[in-house]
C-alpha cells in the first residue's frame, strides 16, 4: 500500500519513483481525483517529522482504497479531516466515472430505475 498525508494545507503523497518504490495504481487514481477536484497536491518525499506533524494521514490500496490512519509514531491523526473527506469523495466519483465509462448500459439502467422502469 501507499501512504499520504494532509500537511501544510495540502495533500502530500510519497512519490514512488523518487523514493525507489513500486508505483501504486491506487495512488495514481488518488492523484488524478485530487487534481480533478482542485485539491492542492504535492508528490515527493515526506520526512518523519512532517508525517508526525500532519493533521491527517491515509493509506491507499486496491482493497481498502483511501483509508484514514489513526496515528503515526504515537501522534493521533484527525480521522474526519476535511481535506481527507474531500479526497475520499473525489476518489469515489472518479472510480464511478471509470466504471460507467466501461459499461455504458449502467447509466441507462440507472436512469430507467429512477423513472420506475425497473
């Protein structure tokens, strides 16, 4: 899994290439979702003192998606941080858009369902 932080008024993601890590497909979706939502985002290196001072932290994985982290090195994190909540909403919007793009009938079926046809 990959990790990110809310610090300094923006989302901070650990850049896999700069830190000699395997790239995360979920982190790529998170970065795309953050940019699409207009959330400030920086990818690079996050030092342990920055991680400790962060308002919130989150893990990103294909099975857990974007999940808040309760504490880092004994420092309690905000689980309901507004940046993090906005990021989670943007992530799910992007995931929904991608699924609908792969299945054009899903939108038609949903529209018919709201009209009471299903």
